[in-house]
């Protein structure tokens, strides 16, 4: 391993020799005789919250039998009156829920996922690093030992037991040089079993910046209602039928320059079919026992080379 600037190591994925994720590098602790990596893990949590947009639509349908920006204002006016609120009081989720309960309506909900950082108590000695590398999909470290497997009490077994497509689909795949090369797609039937991997990269693309367009258009009209009326009039539809696509079409017809923004998209470059013998270990990720170049020159079969959005 060559020299790497400390700050460039932060956020690097750390995987043990069994393919289990130890965490990501948070910081370094330097002692007189060794260097330790402090790690963190990203923990996902799914919560059920009020679907405010659907709640507003349900209230408008109940009161006015119609959903539109015009009726949303009428909803707020009636809500303030029924809840005895001052006319300038901002309407939040709390007021909408209280009003819906007053009317005996069900409260629509949705699930949202949030990610938080949790520090890993035990640091990792830098001496345990086997490989460190970087690819367009990110930086990764592979350790020499089953550090995380031991922490979890996972039995260490020889070889690589067969897995089903459901068990491997979507797992990150790292080659022997610790390069993240893509994600596992499916198991292939043969002697031995095979593994299909999507070789991926990030591509920068331009797409319409709709928020910037609306901000630009808002400076030309007194309010959103005036914009919707103009779009509806020019396109021969009703104001409450105006959609995002209608606004984009109208802006293009009017000769307005549509603002664009650059986004990074994960794309599939090639599909790689590998024999099971090319797999070193399967844990949270799949570790291969050779470099990508070695696999491409020998065991692997490339299915196609067309880029597609992942």
C-alpha cells in the first residue's frame, strides 16, 4: 500500500476477509507504536409519518369534491375558521391532522427511510489492511482477518457455500485489489454455479432543473395561480389540469431557456458472468479472488457492452 492523505481515507468502506462490512473510516488514532482506524456504521431506520400531500387532497375531496391550488387556499381558510385560528396562522401538519380528526377522516401515512451514523467502539489496526483501492463507485479496504465476522459470532467456513439469487442480489462486488466493481445480479445454473455481476460506473448527465425553472417563472407572474392560468389558456386545458410536463412544454413554446443541472447516475457498462470458483467469500459484500483484469482475460464472460441506467 502506498501513501494516502489522511483526509482522503475518511468515509472509506472497510470490509473484513469474510466479506463482512466493519464500517467506514471516521478518523485515525495515532499512538507511539501503531495507527488505529476509528470507524462508523450507517444505520438505516424506517419510520411511518403523515403523508401531508395526500392528507390535503383527502380534505379537499371531502370538503369540495375537487383537488386544486385554488381549493387548497379555501381549505386553509375553512380550517382556520373551524379551529379558531388567527387568519395569518401558518398551516402545518399538526393543524391538518387535527382538522382531519375533527371531520372523522383517516390520516394517510407513508414510510420514509433515514440514515444515521453510529460509532463502532473497537478501532481497527492499520496493520490488518490487506488491500486498499478506489474505483468510480468509491474507496474500499479489505482486511487480512475476519475482524467483523468474529465480532458478530459468524462461523468461519472453508470455501464458498452456494447461495440463491435472493441471497446475493444487490450485494456490492469487490475484486481482489479492493476495487468496487459493481453489484451482484443473479445466480447462473451450471457446473459449477455462476454469478452474474453488473459492472458499473457513475456518469454525469444533464437534466431539467424544474425547481430553478419555477423560480424563474415566478418572477414573471404575480403568483403560481397566474402562471397556471396562462399555461392552461395557451395549451387549451383547465388550470387544475396543469402538470409539470405542461409547464415544460409551455416554456419551450414560449422560447424560455430551460435551466439544466448536472446529476451523477449509476450506469451498467457490462454484464460479467463468473464461475463460482472466482468467488473468495460472500458476506455483506462479495469478494472475488482475482483482479478484474485477470477475470476478464480468463474466466469471465462479458455479456454486453451497452450502457444502461442502473
